[in-house]
C-alpha cells in the first residue's frame, strides 16, 4: 500500500512533537523548516561560519530519531554543553551539522548525509537554500532585522505588521516538490512569526500551495508571546497563515486540555495568555487534549526563549491516526 506523503512546516520545538508523532505512523515524512534563526547557539555558529542556521533543522532530525533503538541519536542531536569556555551553551547537533555544511558546502546535502549517518527515515528540508535573515515590520512603520530582535523589545513591545526575509529568496526545489506532492500538510505549532511565517513568506510558497492538492492542517499555539503575538486570537493567527499560502486550511487543531493554574500564573506574570478561541463554531475545528503533562524547564546556560508548555506527541499521534487517511 502506498504511503501517505505528509509535510510538516515550521521550525524549532513546535515542529518536534509533530514530526515525532508522524514518525510513529507508516507515512512518508518531510519537514520543511525555517532557516532565519539568529539567536543562541545557532546564531553564534552562524556568525562564525556564515552558513545557514541549523538549530531548527537539527530539532527535526532529532524528532525523526524518536523511536526505539534511536534514543542515543536523539540525545546526541539535542545535547547542549553546560560548561567549557568556548562550548558552554552550544548544541552538539548544531556543531555536527555545521561540520557537514563545511565539508559539503551545501545545507541540503549536509542534511541528506546526516539522515544516512543516523539511519533516519524521513527528510528535513530548508525552506530556501539562501542565507537569509528575518525582517520585522512593525505597525508604527519601523523595521528591524534579525529573528533574535523579536524578543529584544520586551520592555516596550511593538505590534508586528508582518515579517519578510532578506535578501529576497526563493522556495527551495526540494521544498516545492514536497508541497506539490503532499497528501497532507501540517502547519504549526511554533513561534508565529519566527517559525511559521518565516517558512511561509518565501517567494514561491503561494504557487506551490496552488499546485498542491494536499489537505492542510493548522495546529494552534497554546499561548501568546508578549513580544510577538500579545492579544492575538486564533482567528488572527489563522488569517495570517491563510493569507501567506493564499488558501484555506481544512483542519484547525485546538488544545482542549486544562492548563494548570500555577503555570498560567507564571505566564500571566510575563503578560502571556492562552490563545483565545474566537472561531465561533467553525466546522473545521478539531478539539482535543494535546498538552504535554511534563512542564519543560529552561537550562541556565541556554540563552534562548523556551516555553514551559508543549504539545504532546503521543496525543497528536492519536489525532493524526483519525485524520490522516
């Protein structure tokens, strides 16, 4: 029987549980990932070597290794050094992928080699082969360049109008082929501007989606981000996603798990809140308990923003089994 072709789009920790869930199904997986990261270990390596950032790509490789017998592959790809004057805060997977980029001179080829080395069943694809940065356009008419800037305006956050990539870039050929041939495309969860729209504003995305007959699923984020999506509802997020791809999604997956009050309080102190569901009975909605029960903590040597709450890959897997047919 022919395997369904499933594409996951986004980046970072949001895409990880989606790819992990798909890994448990008998499907052909392609993860199309943003490449505009400029913070943390990835940003430091990017500044030194000048290659495309690999942090979000590495997360998806690790998710592909999320099965029995591959535990140590995942651990290696996600391992972060906690000491060492030059290594503290760096991620081992980032260093491995950077070495492969240096050897091949090509991010796509380096990922293909990594997939073979670690015996991974699936494909990770950069959305563009250009070395790009995220450009943030604020509603007051000002702009800023660099994904890390999104969280650098914490004291007086400004409303974001849109994001783009600079220099202007084209959708990579492997990404275009995967979108056109897909049976299903899963967008999200993940940072709305830094991961999702950073993947969807590439030149050629709309055309690829128009050529695709895939059914599209959007997985809503759990919480807003004060510096990015403060006050945005699910419909606000969805409108920007659908405008970017010039197409309506077929499924809207929304978490129905109760968030613990003590965790809500931590978020409230940072002026971050559950994303409000204002879709008013939209027939495309699928509600389910999706929350990972274990709260994620941030390591003191990891300088990047990390959310406490995540989607549970096992719970996503259960929903995927019902929908992806």
